[in-house]
C-alpha cells in the first residue's frame, strides 16, 4: 500500500474477516479514532461515539450476544449459543460505532446517522493506512435489548456497526469491481 496516494489507499482497502493479535494499542487506537472523527458532520454535533471492546470485554459481549440469541430463539441449541458466544472472539478488538443523534433544528437525524456511518468507514480506512485489518459487521445484535443494555445505549442511540480490528491474517480479498457499472452520466 502506498500511504502517500489517497486514491491507492481507498482502492486498496478490503474487509478482512480473518484478524489476529495484535490489535491497535492505546496510542494507535487514539490516532485511528481521531481520524474517524474527521468526517463530514453538519453542525459539528459529533452524533456518534465509540465503545471499545477488548480482552475480557469480548467474552462479556459474547455472553450478551448469546443471551440475546436465547431470548430471540428459545429453541436454540447449546451448540448454536456457543457459536454465537464466540462471534466477538473473531478479532482481538471490536469498536462499536454508536449513532448518538442530538436534537437540532437544522440537522435532521438522517444526516446524523450518515455522519456515524462515515465515522465507521473512516475507522476502517484509518486502520488500513496503519497496517491493521478491519471488518465492519452488522446484524440484529445491536438492536437486541440485552446487547443494548450491555453497551449502556440510550433509547435514542443505535449500533451503526461493529468494527472488528486486528492484524490481517489469511489471504488478501479479491479486488473490488470497476466503478463503471455504478455510474450514470447526465449531460
């Protein structure tokens, strides 16, 4: 990766499902999160926050995922719940990007959600630039009452994404397709 060419950085970023230790250290993570905060943010509201989960916190998050799974599917097998409990252990660190909209007369909630999405994406790019891998995961767990309580989310907040962070392991995923099919010209 050529860190001097922003277009190469953007073209070279890939979701990395296989992540190993080490994760970013405290100073490295701080730098990544500062970069993630430099996103478009109408009104400078910073309508997002980050919940960093590592070490024993990953196991506790897995317990919350499993409790949510058991509540949602009472007939789930112990093996199913064990698989769910291991989901957060796929990386040495997770950053939950939380959309935290604020009341504002000129900035609608959809714009604030867009800022949170931009922050999540910027975090994945910043991780890539610094040599870390990232995988943005979503799913119903962020909406589950047991997981929301575990993260101490307010009623107005929601999980925009689970950004799994670590050192890339395994092969580099294939290049992205060309942009041409997604382009329409109006002249």
